[in-house]
C-alpha cells in the first residue's frame, strides 16, 4: 500500500495535539490521554441525514442539554460528506468526517476521490470515512469495496487524518488490511495520535484488543443496551477506557428503551450508563474517559464542560 504522509496539520481550533503520546502495547510511552473534562462526545452520528431535516436544531439543542459537547458527523458518500461540512461550518461543536461507505464503493472513481481531497481542506474535517468492508449486503462488489478502502486509507495517510472504519462480516480481512496500514504509516505518523476508530464495533474482545494494539480506538453504540448482546457487552467491559469511544450512529441503532424510534444524540447518556454499569464505574468517569478518547482521536482540543462533572 503506497502512502505519502503530508506535513502535520493543526486540528480545528488549536495548534498541536492536546494529549501526550500514547501508543498501544510495546509502543506506549504516555499511556493515553491524561485528565480532562467530564462531558459527552457523540463520536459517530449522521445528523446531515434527511430524517433530521425538520427538527435538526431541536435535536442539537436536546443533545446539548443532555451534556453532549461535540458531534462528529460522518459522511457515507460525496453529497452527505458535503452536508456534514456545511453542518460543521454552521455549529462550533460539530465536526465532519468525509468518505464513501462500502455500500457506495463502486461510485468512488478518480474524480470522486479528488473531490474528497478538496473537501478535506476544510478546517472542520477531522477524519476520513466511513470506509471499510461490508460483506453482509455486498451492495458494491467486494473488489470495488477493497479498492475504495485502500484509496481512502491512502488519503487518510496523506492528510494524516484518522480513518473511521466500518466492518461487517469481514473481520479477518479488515484487520489484515489495517495491520498492513499500520506498518506502512507508522514511521511517519504523529506519535501522539491514534490511526483511527472501529465504528459500531461488532467483533469479540480479542479482536478489539488486537485493534488497540495497532492504534485503533473501539467505538460502542447503543447495541450494548440490547438483550442478548453479550459480545459487545464483553468488549465494553474489557477495553481500556482510554481506547473506548461511544456513539449513537443516529438516526440508526437507538437504545433499547427507544427501539422503533429515530435515534438521536440526546440518547447518548443511556449508552454511557449501560457501559458504566458493565464496568462497575461511575457514569461520569465513563463519560469523561470516552469524551477524552474522542477528542484525542479527532484532535478536538478543549471540548468544554466542568471538571469532575
């Protein structure tokens, strides 16, 4: 895999990384992000989705009232990526991740990739994705998915941006691709930044810890509130907090108490409370830890809030 890292670029609203160096396993020097603020970060949502067209302002207001201090809005194709940037430009606490989902991988030709590259010039773009492999539906042929995944990994490496990864029924292949990616980019990668995030993780704890070892954070959605969800509950219980993020994936995957409804970021505390119960920790500690992890990953800087809340 050819990668051409660009010179380091400052993350939105600050110059330099907010946390000390923290690499997993034998590379660890700082042990992850140090202290910070007890706030919530929705590390993966789709607020640009048309389902929010009528009441997006109210959705954001409810989430802020619930303690959400930052929203990472993720694209799935070029149009949704542009809308994510537009939304981020309108709101100080919204950030954009741009990319092409494996369902739409067949659309990622050279022209589309150049469009993504231009979009990434926005100061509010904090990652590339969601990209990856989805062999459950195969809405794009597997070879097109592999090609699009490689192309977006190369773009992330060039821009030194974290990559947000979708993997469904492709655990082994996705891991091997990202393991090779880590080897390729590590010599030139900023030592204080993870490589990316495993969005809406559905693998087992062993795989999750393997991702931590190659510099990827693991993101837990509200599926941890569902009955018969022991696998993701085991992951939520066993991952070091500094490598754990939480997400809503709104408007999808609402918590158990809201099944059948549109999901939204104001429900994020329910996921945090479920994880805290699984870990035997205070919800405020899990909120603080996962917010710091998301800020570390995406370079969000000071996300506000009150110390120890």
